C-alpha cells in the first residue's frame, strides 16, 4: 500500500479509503530553533520531542504518495532527529552563556541635553509657580497635624510643627509612624497630637510619584541600533542610562513625578564605550553601537521566539 507523503501523516492508505479530509497533516515544514520544535504553519512550539511528534496537523485533505517539488522528507527527518544523540556540551554552553548575562558591570552612557529639553523643563517650572502663586487666604497647610493657614507672605516665615510620618491605625490604637510610643484610642485626641518636627509650611501638596509605562520603538542600521523612549520633560538630574555588552538599563523621571524603568536583554552585542544618548523635550534617543555589524532579529534576546509560541 502507498504511504502518504504529507508532513505529519505518513500513514498507509488504499485508494478506496482516500476520501476528502481523511488526511490530517501540516502543510508547512518542521522547524528546530534554540531547543524548540514546531511547524512553520503553526505558531505553537514544543520543548519535548514526543509532544512535537504527536501534535495533530492543522490542515485536512486527501492522502498523497507524491512529494512536493523541493520538499524535504519530513517524516524521515523527524525519525533521524529523534534517534540523534543530544549534544550535552552545546546545551551546557548555552546555559552557561545565559547565566553570564548581566554579570559584567554596566557603565554610564553619556547623555547630551538639548535646548528643547531645557525649554520644556523651564515651562513646567513656570506652570508650577503659577499654581503656587494662586494661594488663597485661609488655605491650610498640607503637612500632617499642622494647624497653620495662609494669611499672606508673612505666613511663609512661621514655623510649621507637623508629623513627617504617616497615620497608623492598628488594633484600635491610633498614632503617627514617627511617634510610635504616643498611642491613643480616642480619635479626637489623635488629631490633636502635636507634631514632632519643625519646618516650613507646605501650602500645595506635591503630586505622588507614580510608576508608569512609556512607549518606545527602535530601528537598526548596519553599525548601530537607535532606541527612542517617548517621555516629556525628563529630569536630566534623575536620568540614568547604563549598558554592558549585552544589556541596557534606563531609569528616568518625567513631568516631575512619573517614574519609568526599562531593562533590556539585548538581541545582540554592543560596544558600551561607543554608545551615546540625547535628551530632548519629548523623548530620549539612545544610540547603541553594534560590536559586530550583523543584523539583529529583535531588540530583545529571545523575544521573537516567545511570540511564535
């Protein structure tokens, strides 16, 4: 009896049995990459060879004993690969290479601050000053436990007696984290607790810092990678760009209170000493100099493989 030549089938059949949709097969070819196995016509990838072999085909049709032109004998290839010895040295080397990532210390990537960045920051400060100048008489100090109110410029010269800590409510007791020994059950008594620190009044409560995500994209040329992080009014004093030969870390604060961190395991090798960054009013551009002039599959190592799963 003839044997079906469709990938993933390999069954014997008779012409009487060869009806429509009797054959379940893979129209693509087998793919083996970095320990993963799969079919080019399917996104799913397997680590276990047995699971790969048993994965049902994604197409149906009639059996055929004719190989497609330039087709490979997938069934024979699979049997050969299944019987092939595992290259333990190669696997151990890959595991060693993976464990070596990020162990070398990162160096600072120099950042150039453009005029547009300085202009954007100045505009942000001016807007903040306008909000401060709009103080109204009778506006209370925002520091914990302070009883002061704004009565004019002279109020800025007064002492602000407050609690720098946070309120704590535990098992019926109420107290300030900065004064853990002074506890009370009565709420009114808690509110009247005199502050333990002295400073200046704070009429406008600052916005709380928030961890946010920033959009970023990249492109490559023969000798470099250009990465752009989109964030407005980044503070140069709170900006850090560090890199080693295979990793990049960016820490930044934008619009005074928004924090963003980007950690990348790069898709290729770079020369950290030849990298540079430029900060503008709307984004941060990082030039990563390639160590060897080869094309990267992706900005991040292993990302393309994960997306194919």
